[in-house]
C-alpha cells in the first residue's frame, strides 16, 4: 500500500513537472506578421490563403494585415502599430518601398528580420525577397503575345507607374522581348490605373491612333479585363495578356475568349514567405531571393488552375 502511494505521488509530480516544462514550449510558437498592400482584391486574398496555410503547416502564430485604402501612409501607421507588439519576423509588401524605409528601420534595430513579399527593392537590411521576377514575367508576356502575331505587327502595353518595381519591370521586360522578336510596340502608356473608365479612355485613344492594333499587354489582370471589354466594344478580336492569373481571367481562357495569359503564383508567394520566416526563426540561412515563378495559362491547363483557385476562395 505504501509502495503504491509512493508510485502515485511520483506520477503526480511527474505530470506536474511535464506540464510546467511543456507550457513554455507551447507558448514559444514564433510570431509572424504579414503586412500586405491590400486585402480587398482577389489577388491579395490568394496571397493571404497561402500565408495562412503556411502558418498552420509551420506552427506559427500569424497575422495578416493591410491598409483599408492601400496607401503608403496607412502602411506606415500599421508598421508603427505592429512595432508596439513586435513579431519575431515581419513580412511586408510595400506599396512603394522607399517611403517605408524609415518605418522599417526600427524593426532592424530590434533584430526583427524583414522579408519583402511581392515587391522587391534594394534595401540593404532586408533578409530576403519572396515573389515574382517581374522583368522575367514581362519577357514571358511578350513571348506569349508574339506567338500569336507576325513580325512588324503593332501592339500596345499599358501599365501603372513605370517607376514601380513591379509595373515598371513588367513593362520593360515585355518591351525588350517584343523588340527581340520583331514586334512593333506602337504605344507604351504609363500611369494607367485599374479604373475601367481611365482604361477605356486610354485604350480608345490607342485604337484611334492605331486601328490595325494586333495585341495588348496589361501589367495586371484588372487592367487587362477592363481593356478586353473596350476591345470587344470596338469590334476587335485581338489577344490580351494579363499578369496575375485571377479567376475571371482564367475563366476567359477556359471558355475560349482569350488564348492565354501569364500568371504569377500568389498562393505560393504567401506560403513561401511564411516558410522562409519559419527558417529564419530557427536560425537557418535562406536565399536572398525566393522566386515564386511564373506560369503560362492556356486552354489545356486553365481548368486545373480554376479548380485550385475556387477551392481557395470558396
């Protein structure tokens, strides 16, 4: 009886000790904050889905935040707020990188690694960039458009801010590739927003000046979709290449309206950024650039892509 009591006491003590020992480990899950440009469009929803899958797979306490109006000022305010309860790693997709540098430096002072997501910049303190090689994406868009055309055919490129490390690199990559294969870039229009009315005004001006236009590249899908509507309204049937691979764009390829497009991998982008953060927390080395790749979407693989995207967003 005495021996049984002693064994029981030992077991109770062991259980108590294990609970005290295990509790700190349970509470030591790394904390990662992801600051996006926006969360109101499908592209950023897909990135968020990838990041959240990464949180689950790598045992991370994660949070995804974004400014309501997609402004640099709001991103700076959010960075100041994040610093009040700092994460172990910060992942940030800067709207414009340089204005954020001053707000990011306090993270460096506190030894918090900073990873750039989606948008790269030559900031000396970043740990890594996770995302698309946008110049390469532009080249692939040029190659895809050129595969439907003949040498000397006229095409147009519309983009946002040419100084942007995303839009500008895509435009330049497309221009270089189209020139290499002998396609005539009749118009490269910058400072175009995603506003359908502005896209309509810009494109109708281009069509008026070049009624023999044979193709168009837009540096994001929202712009590409708005441009396609204008092209159809003007009775034209020409290829339109976008960049992001959102559902509506892929649906148009599946139903035959468009022949193809290039697409980033936003889900992989979000997931890979969290995977990289988990490695950094464990003291592992990571590459300074983690390329999430570019896919060519055509009729043959559009359904597979659609099924995947719908599963994410349903």
